[in-house]
């Protein structure tokens, strides 16, 4: 496995095009990683209320916004289940599953560097 090589590249607008920076913008906020964790290490398909209960104290508005962002970036899929009441089910996509190795390595790094709190 090769290591990541960072190259400082800027656009004409002066913004970094660093892939790490872009990844952090995509998944680095407070709730997004917790949502992904529920799919990667828990149930692969979940309804909104299942996620809402498991992610307390997240607000329903915040959860809805984060799910929409993850869906628009191709990390989750959304399926509407027809019936008497409208039900929506979310599932992790292959693109979302590809983050598992990186998250596993982050967890391992933490355990190795913080043995008293691991």
C-alpha cells in the first residue's frame, strides 16, 4: 500500500484542491460520521426513525439535512416504501462502504496513540 502524498495545489481562486480537505468537507462534520457509523458498523438498511432513536440527541431537522447531503453525494441511497403511510428507508451504497477502511484505520490510530482511553 502506498502512502498518501500531499501536494499543495491551488486554483485560480486560491482554494486548496487537497483531497483530504475535500473529504473533510464531505464527511467531517459532527453528525455525518455518526450516521455513517450506524450503517457501516450496524444495520445496513434503516428507516429515519431507527436512525433518529439511535443518534439521540440529534434533531430530526439535522438528521434529515445530513441524510439528504449523504444521498446527494452518493454515500447513501433512499427508497420510498409505498403503503398506507409513507416510509423511507436508507441504505449505504458501495461508495459509502468504501469509507470503512479509512474509518477503521482512524479508530486503530486512536487506540494505538491513546491506550489509556481506548
